[in-house]
């Protein structure tokens, strides 16, 4: 009798694995579409050198690793030499 009981649980495990694979594939496709949409918005608005125009673009920048340095992030070029001025 034990072999029949062991065989009974196998289809359920296969269904769970197939469901997990479908879920992960959907998540990957969704992430790719979201990044693609964000890149299109950045290209259309020519906004790669400015602040992100929206949350989608900001999320896309985080996923792709793009960091835009703003003027407030950079030290003033003459700040270190101000004490040298006569």
C-alpha cells in the first residue's frame, strides 16, 4: 500500500512546481516590460541628465543601476580655493 500513497502525492508536487515556474516567468516578463516602458519614457522626454520624471522612470533607473548626479550632489568647484582668493 505505501507505493500507491507515494504515487498519489507526485501530481500535486508537479502542479505546484509548474505553478511556481509560471509565476516566476510572469514576474520576469513584467519586470522586463516595466523597465522597457521606463526607458521609453526617458528617451521620449530626454530626461537622463535630470531628475526622473516619475516613479516608473525612477524604478527603471534603480533596476538598471543608473545614477544621475545632480548639481547639489557635486561640491562647488571653487569651494576648496575660496580661502586662496586675495
